[in-house]
C-alpha cells in the first residue's frame, strides 16, 4: 500500500487554503492508497476503514450496480468522487436490495480514514470540500433519474453521453472524447432499458453520426442536439439569452471535467 498527497492530486479540495498554510496542509493531508484492477471489486473488504470520510477516487472508473427484485440500476463514479461502499440499506429497507461494484477502468483509491481526518482537522476547508463532493454525487444521481424518465431510449442514451461528457470528456475537433469504456449491458442499466433495445438505439445514433465507438470508450458529436435542449427545458431560455446579446456556449466550454 502506498501513500498519496491528496491536495496535490486533487487541488480543488484545497480551495480556500492560502499561503502560508497551504504547504503544511499538503504535507498533513496524506493518505494511504490502494490500486484496483478491472473486474468485480469486493468493496466490503475495506469495511475496517470506515472510521473516516471514506474512499476518494484518485483515478479509474467504477460502476455500482443495484438490484431490487427483478429491476436493476447503475451509476458510474470516477476521479474526485467520494465513496463509502461498505454502507448499504439492506439492514433497514423494506424491499431487499443488493449492490455490487465493478472496476471498468483500473485506478487508485485514497483511504481517508480516521488518521487522515485528524491530520486534516486544522484545515476545515478540506472537510467542506469532501462534503461538497458527496452532495455532487447525489446530484449526479438526480440527473440519472431525469434521464431515465425520458420516453425514447435514443434520447436517454444521448442525454447520458452528454452527462458523461460533462464529467469525464474532452473536446477533440468536432467530437467529444469520453474515455469511459461502457458495454451495451452497462449502458442498459444506466438508462433503465433492456440490452437489445439499447443496441438498436445505438445503431440509430451511429447512423445519425451522433455517437461512435472509440478506442478507450465513446465519441460524441461536439454539439448538443437542439431537441435535447427542448427536452431539458433550456432551449427557450438560451434563445432568449441570445436575443439579449449573450453568447451561446456548450457546457463543455464552461465546465472543467476531470479526465
């Protein structure tokens, strides 16, 4: 097991810590780290580390799968996300629920245990940043709920790819590269559809030149389709902004996705 300087690999967590406190904060906020390989991940093996904030994804892509009865769902987590995978709702939920983890892209997790909490205690900005990360993940889940509420599977997939592009993508010419190698089966769980239906919908998106397979994941045409802006209810407001002289811009131009 190695150690990492958390504030160096994730400088956003140091927001608000100014000189001369910053160098000492970087030295204090070191954490043990583990590497995770592709495939099923037995997250419960780290249950002994639950005294602190949890696990911070340093690199890699993971997928959490939840099964409830005959239905299932999934979420994707990546660099910057905060996890506490040993905690579940099985002990008190009325409907039995099972969850499992799979590593899609090998990576590294920092263990923010009780020792890290004590060392970071003089720097409350770090704790505030981690709370912000936890809330951000809940907002990502709310976005997924909105996506799976769409009637057409093609729309769900396109919205999902744009959501992933905002989180993990980078612009390359006319395309946005999304280095997240999701299979058709995983995409089906993310958009609450059956795999054959997702395969059919993807073939239509291929034909329309909206989505392509890439070497390390997917490639998305670098402009949000107008019909999606209408679906999300922002088309009218953007048009009003343009009428008032405000420049149009995509989320990828204003956001700073982690890749």
